């Protein structure tokens, strides 16, 4: 099992080109199951993306990589089932459900895997599909969905703006009979990217200013060449690495507007932040000031995926930061790891109080989940002495060449084994 060996204390400085967004590429690949042959550019090299390509193969849509692009080609009829090991490999495999029912009129799956962040129900995904005419039963940990006469449009209101349920509904509605009106939908940039892709394939989708999404189903979708948006969480991770090590970073291939909640916190903590159309330059102070209060919220609020990474930065800031995790109930699994480095963090339910310390000290650490793993790496970069980080399979799900990028930015990090 490979580990990172990190000698902390170096400033993170230089230039990094941010890879394409995992959370865009995955639903777009799922949508490709119901579209014509497509070229999806700027797809990061991640294990989650490889799993998605394999799933597509089972559904009758071949996916192969050429450089940073994934080419999808419609092949045979495919299957109504995603093999259990692929379902277990990532939570996002549930985003294939809508496309499967739309394409095959049926789907059989086990409940999805992925990061353990407390209860991650899929009731909203199932509610939306049932409103569109799918018949859904659950037995022995398996889900059976069928719509032998196809899906139809519906008026659907999501009681929480779930990213995955919004994506599944849009994909299913794109070729359903009639109009779907979706209220209470998520508005993350990755949702807009999915809509852009589907529109490019001939789908009729509009989002009103109040966030209502209208989809007029079309009979068939053709293919398109589409470029995935930059990964805002990867961008935020590199910026936090520079911010907490007194560094200086030019992050390229970024949409600054997608990370404005994160940039304003970093500015408030004493960083100088300049932005251009597709770049952000951050110059960190010698020591960060605490962030005040950081509450995770649906977009455009502060993203839950950045909570752990921002917390790593807060561990060495001057003063106290309060975190409130509003999206997932159990997203503090990185806290015991950061404490091993000497961080002062107290948690109580959804709240975590971080009192910045002057120095962290290297330790033997475990990456507990994807974003928690990134936080642990950042903690180790700022700590004095050597740290060993295990559990890299989590990090490889979401960061394309994290160690290579950090090394080029001056960090002393290597993968062993
Ligand atoms: C997506 C992202 C993930 C990110 C999360 C929040 C992808 C592939 N994944 O995950 O990286 O951390 O958004 O931005 O884009 N919920 C329900 N019922 C449902 C679905 C969700 O109660 O049917 C709840 C969840 O338990 C959670 C909240 O809604 O509390 C947010 O979940 P959701 O937005 O669906 O997150 P994911 O799509 O799983």
C-alpha cells in the first residue's frame, strides 16, 4: 500500500494548472450514456473517472481516453445492471441511475459506496424518478427500477438541493416524454456544466433566475465536443496549501467566480488575492489570521468539499475559527488526524472550534476520505519534521497528481510503494 512521505516546512510557491472537475466529469459521463458519440475534454485522471468509464462500458457505451479527453461511442444494447464492485467503488455511481432508466427502461443496482460522510440517502433521486413514472422497489440491499413504457415529464420539487438528485433528474428528463419542471434544484457550477453538455447534444433545458429548471424531453440526443469546467475544489486546495505555508501561488485554469466564498475567507485571513478571467494569484502573509465563522452551504455558499482543507489552514492561523458543517452529518473524520499533528480542535455535533497553534509537528497519518485526505496532506506540509500519510486510494479518487503538483510548487513530498 503506498504512502506519502512529507517533510513539512517548505513554502508552497509557483504556478499550478488546475485539472478538470471530477464532479462535472462524472455526471457528464453518466449523461453520455443517453447521448450520441461525444468527446469530453479536460477529464482528470482519477480512479473515480476510470470507474465511470467502466460503468459506461457495461451500459453499452464504450469510453476510451485520448490525452485529457474521453471519447464515448455507442455500441451494443448494454445491460440494465451495474456490477456490485463498481457500485461499491464510488458514491457517484448513483448518478448513472437516471440515464439507465431512460436508456434501458430498467436499472438494477446495489446501494452506492464512496466516502463515508454519515447517512447519504438517495431518497430524493428515487422520488424524482418515481414522479417521472419509474417503478422502484428495494429488496436485499438492491434497487430495482423499471419504466417499460419510458419516463414522462413531471413537476418535481426537491426538499433539499441535492447535487446528485438534480443531476439524475436532468439526465432522465432530457429524453422523457413531455416537460419536466424541477424546483428546489441544486445550482452548483457542475450542474450548469452538465446542462451545457446536454444542450450541446440537442437537449432542451432552461434554468430560470429563481433556479427553476425546465426540461422539454426530446426523442434522441446527438453527440458533442465539450470541455469540462475546472475543478474548484482542487483549486481551493492548492490555494489553501500556499496560504498556510506563507507561500505565493498562481492558479491557472480556474473560474474565480466559482471559488469566491473561499477567496473572500482567504482575503479576510490576510492573503492578497488577485484574479483574472481564468486565474487567481494568492500571496500569503507570514501567518494567517483565523477565518471567523465558516458555514458550509449549498452553492454559492461555502462548499462542504472545502471544509476539511480550510480547517487544515485554520489549524495554524492566529486566533479561533468556528466551522459549522450543514451539508453532511459526519464530515469531521480528518479531525483526529489533524490533532495528531498538534492541532487544537474541539467538535460538538455539526460544529468544530479550531484554535490556531504556532506550529504543527509531523506524525503518522491516515487519509480518512477524499477531502479529509487532502486536509491531512496540507497539515503535514505545514508541520515541522516528517509525516507519513497512508490511505492514498481516497486522494487518488479526486486529485490528479497531487504529489507531482505539490513537488513542483516546492513541497517535499514523495509517494512510496
Ligand atoms: C455531491 C458531490 C460531492 C459533494 C456534495 C455536496 C458529486 C459527484 N458529488 O455529492 O462531492 O460533497 O455534492 O456538494 O458531485 N440527501 C438526501 N437525500 C438524497 C440525496 C441527498 O437526504 O436523496 C442529502 C445528503 O444526505 C446530504 C445532502 O443531501 O446531507 C447533500 O447531498 P448531495 O448534494 O446529494 O451530495 P452528492 O450528490 O452525494
